[in-house]
């Protein structure tokens, strides 16, 4: 079914581009005074081998907030407090002995942090050598239902630092069927487009397999514990963002969604089949399109 969302005009596209450029320039100006101190106060923490830092590719609605908060609590503060300091320039902060960075390309590229994370596509993120990389994957069907429940719940962001955008909530307002018509391909198959902006399954699988760890949402607690043991860190799992909306698609909508997600199921089959040693949490292959069984354990 064709999308009912109005295509942006050339003038609107130019305006949005100019706005983003002006905002980026302003962020750069705000960031510059902090960079010298940022470099000088960075502490190197013991990690396996010659690793210097950790970066997390945060695919939306895979348990990434739980994962990131496990690191943000290492300094002894509530993770939301740490996040609020990183929400605006210079997009970095210290907590205890640890320094964190969020999504800002120059900060991530220079590497003066212990743990960094963000939603930027992998091919736009430049990381220095000796960076340990990790991502989380999830059953595609469960992930999209979770995204819908989150966007359709007007209180889902209460008490959270980062909020969904107004136009994303508009996707979900008329119901699940309309949501599938309106949602962008990038958000519908965020696991694919996070690692290939062109939506190429083989390219995305190759980038995912370059990560040092690939965890699964369905095994996140176990995967987080294993990862903490490997890194020598005490990582505690906590659920800080969960939708309160109780919804599950009917048979017709479920069949339609599974068909739409066929590229992501092919992607996850490639990844889980090729990298069982990436993490103890990647031990059982995720379901194919034909035999996908959803557990309704959607958060």
C-alpha cells in the first residue's frame, strides 16, 4: 500500500538542510571550548588487550536503553542524570572516573571517552583504533510492535531524557494499520538500515559481523552479564523505559508485517548463522520469516 505521507517539496528539503547545517555550526562553536579539558581529563580504564574505549550502535527498541544505562551507572549516578548532561553540547560528560559521549561525530572520532553510543548509521560513524564495538539485535516482528506501542503511548517518555519526535507519534495515532503505511523504512527496518543506508542485506550483515559483540534482546540479561565479565565491569540490567500500552496485532496485520520485514529476517539469519562466537547470547538462531514465533514479551 502506498504511503499516505506527503512527500517533502524541494523548498522544504532545502530549508531542512540549511537548518541542520546552521545547527551543526552552532554545536561546533559550543563544543570547541570544552575539547581541551575533555582531552586532558580523559582517564584510561583497564580493558582486555589493548582496548581503550567501548562504542554501542544503538538500534531503536532492542533494549538499547537498558544496555546504555548499565554503563552510565558505573560512575555512581542515576543514568538519567548523566544523560541530561549529554543531551546538549558538548554532548559528553564525566561521572565518577568515567567519561561518556553521545552521538557527536567529532567526539566519537577523537575517542576521548570510555563509553560512547548513538543512533547514527554505522557507515557515518568514524571510530579510532582500539575501540570495542557492540550492538543488539531483536526479532524484527517484536521490535516493530514494540516501536508502535512506544509511539502510540502518550506517556511512554515520561521521566526520560530522550523523547520521540512529534511526526513519529503521528505515524501511530490512527492505529497499527496506518502506522505500517506511514512509518519510514529506516524505522521499520532499523536493524537493516542502521548498518546499510541503502538497505543492502549483505552489506549490513558484513558491518554487524565486524562488531566485537552482537547481543540479542531476547537474551539481554545473560548477554550483559557475559559482556561485563569479559570487560571486567559490573554491568547491572535495569528496565528504565517500557511502554504501558497493551496491544498485539491481529492475524492479518501480523502476516502483513512479517512480509514487510522479510529483508531483516534474512539479515538476522546471516548474522546469527555466521557469528555464534561473538557472544554467549548469540547461541540460538533467530526465527526465519516462515517459522517466526513471537512471544508477546514486547517491551
